C-alpha cells in the first residue's frame, strides 16, 4: 500500500551507505526527508545531491535527517557520496520496495522509448513517522530550499 499524506508511513528497513541499516521506526523523534532520484552521477541528480549537501547543516538544525534513495547499488552510492562529499546516507533500493511504498516508479520516455523509471520525488516525514508533505515530479532548481522551509516550519510547529 502506498503512502498517504497525514498518515503514518509503514515501517521499513533498507541498506544504506557507511554500512548502515535505515529503519524508520528507529528514527522516531527526528524528522526525515527521503528524496528519490533516478541515478547516481547524472547531472540533475548530482546538482540535487549538492543542494542537499550545501543545506545539510540547516536541516540538522531543524531536527531533520536527509536520505537520498535510488535503485543504484551500494557500491555506486559509496562512490557518488565520496565524490560529491555528501554528509548524509544514500539508500540502495535495488528491489524497489521503497520505490513501491512511495509510488515513485513511473512510465517515462527518453528518445521516444518508454521505460519504467524513478520519478524525482521528495517526502517529509514528521518526528512521529507521519507523512506531512510530498513533492512529486520535482524540478531541481529551488527544490531543496522549499523542502528546507517545510522542514523548519514543521519543526517549529
């Protein structure tokens, strides 16, 4: 069952960089941003990762953890994280369990060919595990600032 706004997100566990296991229930008390992106080391995904990196301290001040999620392998994630000096963990969703939970796999077109790919999307989960905001079909410019503003507002609320 896919997530819904203002409803608790089903607990999940996923492999992440730095040898970590991310479990939503273990993050209670912290807000969580999950941003789904199509592929490591592509121009849009690199820019988005850098934007989250550059605002990471502000997210921390807003009691918010940031996780990038894609279907890339942990090895690819480790390389991308190191190259871009990302201070947050990247989750490998090779089996698409998180992609399905958040309903981000969409039919896309590239050079006239259709394929199933990750729709760039971001989700803000409150400190009690409730989905408070979602952004789907994200355009990278200005997006991280909007997510940060929402996280700060939610943290004050």
